[in-house]
C-alpha cells in the first residue's frame, strides 16, 4: 500500500556522471526524462473531488546522464518460472538495446532460471549478441530456458561478482521478483555497485500496480480459441457442456477476458468469487437450468477457483506455492455424476489448453509492449537504478520499487467494472450458492 512519496522512491547506486550516448538517434533528439517526472498512482477522484492518492510513480525512459560506463559494463539476463508469450521478445529487446544503443558488448544469458547463477548445477552462461537473437521473437518459450524455485542468494551474488556482472535483468513473475529483491538486498549488504532490474512476466496478470504484464494479451487471445472450440463442441451435442480450465492461481483475469472476448460463455468461475456446487443456487443446478433453457452450456474456470471444494494435499511446488487440486477434472467428474444421478443425458467436453496458451509466440501487440519494456529496463539500469521493475501504469511506462509490488497480488475486484461486465455477458448469478 502506498502512503507517501517515499513508498515509490527508486533506489540508486549513486550520482550519474557519464553523458548518455543516446543523443540524437537517427537525427532526432532523444526524449530524455528526469526523476521528478511522475505518473499519478490514481487518475480517479473521490466524491468530494479530491485525489485519493496524490503521489506518483517515476516515469521510465532514457536519462541525459547515466551511472554506468557502457564500454566497461557487463550485463546478465535470467528468465524464471513458467513459460509465457514474449520472453524471447524481452531477451531480444534487451540485447539489441544494450549493443545497438548503448554500445554494451558483454551480455550474458544465464541458463535455466536462478539455477544458472549457481555453479553446482553446471549451467554454463551463453554470450548473447544481436545476431544470436535476431529471430528469437518468432518463437515461443525462452531461448535461455527456465526453472522454478529460489537458490542460495549468497552463491548467486558470488557468481555476479566473479563474472563482473554490473546489471542483472530478472524476468519473471511474483516469486521471481521476490528473488530479485533478495539479490538486491544482498548486493546492498555487501556494498556492491550492481543493478537489479525486474521485468514482470505472468499471464495471470497479477502483478500489483501494472496495467498488464507482458504476454497476457497473447495468452488470453489463445485462450479465446479454446473457449470457441468449447462452444462448438457444446452446441454440437445433446445437452452439450463445454468445460474450459484456464490458468490463474489466485487471479481470474485471463478467464474474465477470454470469456468476454469469446462470448457465448454461461459461467465464469474465478478464485476471487467463491461458489458452491450443491443447492438451488449452486453451480450444478444452475447448469441444469441453463441446459433446459439453451440445450448447451459453456463453463470457463480458472485453475485456482473452487479450491475449498477439494481436499488439499498440503504440498508445495519448487516456488513454495501450495499445490492446487485440479478444479477442471474435479468439475468434470462432479457434473457428470450429477446428471447421471438424475438420469439426464449430458455430453461434456473438457478442454485444458494451459500449455498451449503459455507456449505460443507473442502476438503483434505484445511484440511492441515487450520491446518498449526492454528499452525502459535498459534505460533504468544504465542510470544506476536498482531494486526496481519496469511496467506500464495509466498508459505510461514507469519505474516501480520491487519492495512495493512483491507484497501483494493484483486480483479481480468483484465490486468493480470488469466482473460486472462478465456477469452482464454471461447472465450467470452474481453468487453461485
């Protein structure tokens, strides 16, 4: 939560004494930014006309004076967590910006996430040049590989010291950014002058204080195709039910957007809005009423929805997240059992496109977004900013402190416009209970 301008302050390695090499690119004056240029946290006003939060985020972009000498700077890039459209676009953007605009010639890619920063795993870093990433944006996944889970912070900082890495770009979601914050703390504790800059990656779109994270637009566009297929399957059978499980552990954005874009969805189930199976107003009876009225039904469910309906294993994954039960298979079994008990024919088709959704190459809109995020990240790092991430807020690119965004998740607010739009589109009851 933001209480004062200090909460939005970006840590700096020191004064910027080196003139930027970016002057007059292509004969056009560079639109340099200053640290006092701000983007308001809120663009809304209260009923009395006041602004609820007067502070703003630092605007991203090139600085006239920079901290690092490009000729002596070494850069590292690491991608962590699950795959997401646009990872290769970000890598390509960073490499090209470093080489072509700042003249940085030493850029390393650390293999397989944070494991690549720990020597015991044996993942040898690769040298990245514009020629080696020229076609990377045409492919899904990450050319560096990825892994989940945090590694020993001290060992990772030792690697950065041994390789003389001045700037580390950390590309990942909530857990990855928490890891980046710990690395930045260890660097500061040792009194080192190294910058840690995060670039938020999650198709769940759950990073705080961001309009959207990269890859989200591509992911929900791919999810829309699955929703359309579910509709075709449902309408092509007697009492057909199309059930689609989409990604979204704690935030239902991709389910909401896919349902709105794909239309023809009758029920959207997300983690933020609890639902029940049984009872007159529960999901099962609501599906029965839908079949009686329309002879088909399409259900979109986020992976983190309905977890209270299943027994928890208590296990966690490599990132420390609780292992969720498979709500898609659970609902499939429950719906089939419900109608079998009532001797009512139902033809349920279950679709889980999770790995397809996250593995596709970024679309044109995300191509542009990733390129600009990469440029903003390099600008920030070269100005000696650290412990931060770049993102877009209120339509503008901004620099955000890591410590501000890692203490919560962005979620769908059931009282706000997005969820109301979903309810209007689907016609489902506000509460399935």
